[in-house]
C-alpha cells in the first residue's frame, strides 16, 4: 500500500493522463467532469487501501471494486494503469478503433474490471450480493462500490441499501461521488437529492462525510469501523476538479477537448501543488 503523499502524486498523474486520453479521443469526446471529480476517490482506494494485486488478479481473497458511475472511466482506467492492471500501450488505445477500453467499462476485457458499467443503479445490488457471498463463506474480503450522486436517484440503489442493512453487510462500502451535478444539471434541481448522510443512516448504514479530494480523509473513511453496518462514504467533490473552466460546469459531463483547451487544462493541473489533496 502507498503512503498518503504517494497517493497524492498518483492522483496528479491520473488527472494528467485522463486529459491526455480525452484529447487523443478527438471528436469522439470523453466523460471528463465526473472522471475528474473521482480521481482522488479511486487513487485512495486502489493506491492506499484495497487489497488487489495485479500480479495475482484472480486471487479469491482480493477485494472487489465495482464502478456504478461508469462515466468516470478516465479515472478508472488510469487507476488500473497505475497499479499495473493495464500497460501504457493498452491505456493509450482508449476509444481508438478496435480497442477494448471504451467509454463504459466492460467486464473481463482486462484484468481488474469486475463489473460492466453503464446501467446506472445496478452496481450496488451486485456488490451487495458479492458481500453476502463473502460473509457466508467467512471470506476476509471487502466490496467497494463507487456510485454517482445522480445515480442515487435510481430506486434500485435504495432497495440494495435496505438489503445490505438487513443482512448486516459490514464488508460492503458504498462510495458516493457527491459532485452535486449530473448531465442535466444539479442533482438538487433534477430530483431534489439532498441530505444523503441522513438518508443512508435512516436505511441502517453508517455514513461518513469527507472531502472527496483529500486522500487522507478518504483512506481513513474507507477503514472506518461500522458497528456491524454497511458503510456509506459520502465524498464531497467538484465536477471537473483541477481544471478551472470545467469545474462545476455540467457541459463538461461529456465533451471534446481541443488543443488550446487541452494545453490550458494540462498546465493548470501541472501547476497544482496538491495541497488540497493532502
């Protein structure tokens, strides 16, 4: 496992590489906003906490990591690259003709991808099943599921939360990327989504709220005790984090990055000292 300072540097590399991949995708465009909000979430998970091993990807006792908000693939794929699941050559084929790294992750196309994302609201159900399976077989295994806050408008998410609470799945961790935006606007305006921690607690979970760009807070939250309950880590983030013209702008949910904007974005990330993520 990496130390906090190493995870901060990993996150910075991921953010820069995400911009490279989005630019290389050309007119196809890429999901930038929700990927950049999730960079520290995934860096802290893969680099600092989760028990995964690229040298033994099929190990039964490995932790499972499922990505519900599949639009964060630029953060997801760069995290998999950082820990050795992907080669640089494979990563650089993102969205290219004939490549297996597409705009939504596909299960089993490469090591480390446990779940095929794209249908919002389904990942937590799958994760709850995995967690129950592990508990019934006394496996020392944790299941992490990354959800978008817009995704939490799906009723299946809350059915899964009831299920996980009933069966006391304290090996299940839902991480909610609370960037307050979805493709159609703010989550508050679209469906009135608010008070997520209170909702999670009401469904029998332990809820922990953190700064989703502070890797130290994230790593600590992922390991929090739960008194036998499943854990919801609500990570307050900024959509498009690290790039001034993308931050809190829903038009960057999916967009094309031209050369001028690419160079400006990269320069801003390169000049960031990482202090807010420490």
